[in-house]
C-alpha cells in the first residue's frame, strides 16, 4: 500500500474503521492507489460525512429548534 494511504490509515479513525469493515478495499488500494477517491466517496456516504448530509442535518436541527420555540410561545 502506498505510504500516504498507510499514514491516512493510522491517522483517520473513520478510514481505519471502514477499511477494517470492508477489507476487500485493501486489494483495490494495493493494486491501484487511484482507487482512493472511490474509497473515500464510499466511506463518506456510509458514515454520512458528505456535504449534503451535513446540510441536511443542519436543516433538521433548525427545524427542531424552530418547532420547540413555536411550542413555547
């Protein structure tokens, strides 16, 4: 595995957890380090770390706060 992937594995807990859970990616990353982008896309999708997921979570939080304020009136 490429050095930067090994470092990422040591540093990023989500990277490590996803790679441990989906060990088939090790084979792909060893053969072609360019597969890293696909790996990261899949990881972010599973752990809901995409920008769209973060925006959705923020909107849900705003809606909850707004509904609580409406009930307090």
